[in-house]
C-alpha cells in the first residue's frame, strides 16, 4: 500500500527563522534601550511566538507575517524608547 505524503510548506520555517532574528534584535537592544522596553518586547515576542506556533499547520503562510510584525514592533519600540 502506497500512501501519498502531503507537501511540506517552507513558509513556517522561514517565519520561525525571522522570529529567531527578531529575538536576537530584542535581546541585543539591552545595549542601548531601557530595560523596561526590552522586557516589554520580550513579552510581545512570546505572544507572537505562540501565535506563530499555533498557525504552523493551519496557516503556514501567515507565520512569516508574524515575524514581520515582530520586527516592526521592535522598530516601533526602539523609536519610542529613544524619545524617553
């Protein structure tokens, strides 16, 4: 009996690589951003990571969008924290 395998989408892997990059940026921000901004970013990252994991199978093309949102959140928080 031969069964066909479902095609594996590469998009969740791309999205998780983007999430790893975002986490690196978030943690490296300790060098120039206030601690409270980095703590808030890490909380946001955890929420986005949970969303990315939940969307891995049902919505694989949305996972890279989550990574882009994470990077935009980082840029916004660094801009806001830089003004204080």
